[in-house]
C-alpha cells in the first residue's frame, strides 16, 4: 500500500468554534493507481490531502504514506511525494524553466541535473514553446500544466493533485486527463480530488466518495455503480402497456418493473425495467416483445452514474449543488 490511513481526523478551531472537517477517514491507496476523492464543496477533500502531504497535522488518527509514518517521519514523506494545490502558485515574474530549475535545486539536484530534468518535464507537458516566457503571461491551462510539472520535477512516487481540472476549458481538461494517465503509465501513483462525476469515473482506478468529512462509499467506479441498482432499460410502447408489463415482469432477468402513464400526445407509455446487466437483457427483451407481437416505440439503456451512488448514500445529488 502506498497510503494507509486509520481514523484520520481534523478539527479546526476558528474564533472559538470547532469545525470537524475530517471525521475519521480510513483509506488505502495501492502502488501505481489513480485514486480519487470525490465530494461536494466543503466535504473535506483538501483537508485530507493536506494532512497526507504533511502540510497540516491530523488532530487524531494515523497514516503511512510511501512507507513512512506521517507523525514521526514527515521529512521522508515529503521527499517521496509531489503536491499540487487547488489554487496553484505560479504567477510571478519568472519563466517556467527557471521556476522548474529552482524546484529541482530545492530537492537537492545539481544545476545540470535540474536543467536537464526541467527540459524533459517541459517537453512532456507541452510547455517547451513557452518555457522562457514570464509565467504571468500564461493561459489558465498552461499555468495548471506548469503547476503539475513543478509537482513532478523530483520524480515523486506519489503525486497529490487537488482539483487538477477545475476552471479548465474542455480541451485543456482532456489534455490534463491524458497527462494524468501517462504519469500513471510511467509508474507514478496519483491521489486526486475532484467534484466532477465524469472525471472521477473516467480517470480513477478506485475512489472514495466523501461527504461532511466522512467516506460514504469506496471502490472502483464500476463496482460502486453496480452496487446501486444494476442497469435500467426504458421501453416505450403504444397501447400494449399492460400486456408488455405482464410479459416482461415474468422474465427472471427483470428484477423490478415500473410503468409510467401514457404520454397524452404520443400515446407512448414507458416501462422501466431494472436488470442486472443491460447489455445481455436487451436482446432477450426484444425477442420476448417480438414473440408477443409488440413493437416497441423506443428503447433506452440507462447505466447508473456515480451521482446515483452519491444520491443513494447521502440522499442528495452532487449535480444539484452547482457542481
Ligand atoms: N483553516 C481552516 N479553519 C477553519 N475551517 C476550515 C479550515 N480549512 C477548512 N475548513 C473547513 O473544513 C471543511 C472542509 O474543507 P475542505 O477545504 O477540506 O473542503 P473541500 O472538500 O476541499 O471543498 P472544495 O471542493 O470547496 O475545495 C469546510 O467546512 C471548511 O470551511
Ligand atoms: Mg478543496
């Protein structure tokens, strides 16, 4: 395990009030994986990440990061990790190349090694073209790429990325995903936070969903979604609603069936079938309808999303919170 935490907790005291930002989190992150922490604003993602990267001390609980105990060996943890904060920190009167070289020197590289590594990193983050320009002239996406380039200058085993794509346009976002994937291919494990459902789904090998400082679900995106409900097939029929319902309700691959009222304009009534595996249920379902002489007006396959998982665990939707 690259990260293992037990009962990690953080209580902030501000103006006499206590805020329980993280309330006893247990996490396990494996070597070489992309692990995500998904949750709404204020869930405790940044706080968890700042504890694991030694920036703040836990109030309670323990964690081992890259084989080192967080409480007794934080210097060793710091050597093995890279950290890219939510806000980013590159906007000065300095070029990207100089900033990268400085970062390398900070980690004890010689001038030559730092320059060589900087050139390498600039190339892999497609920044070579702007490498000798003041960072303050960079676009948002270029800045974010530089943030991450800084985080991996010293070739950490584990990279922490706090909301790597917030504020990026769709194209820069897609680039960032590619960069995260290629870092993983080169053996860097990544711990990232996000409040984007699609990002967690597409990018993470495993994830934990966090809400009000507590982990409410954990697993691979696929397993988490499967846990919720299986797939839903929505079949639209005209006139044969009852007949179709009786017919399909008897099939053993259908777990549950709900029927809606016919649409007054089109006469189409939609049956929602809850099935384990939509891909195999669809052909069987079509055959059954065909055999009974019922021609469906429409068929839609709905796979549960991570939002359905969040909804089931918390009773709220992540989408509704403006994320
Ligand atoms: N230094 C602090 N002092 C007091 N409260 C804090 C401090 N830092 C964070 N908090 C509170 O702890 C809770 C968790 O904050 P955190 O920044 O970890 O959330 P987050 O999941 O990263 O949210 P976001 O998606 O908005 O970045 C929030 O209620 C926040 O207001
Ligand atoms: Mg945050």
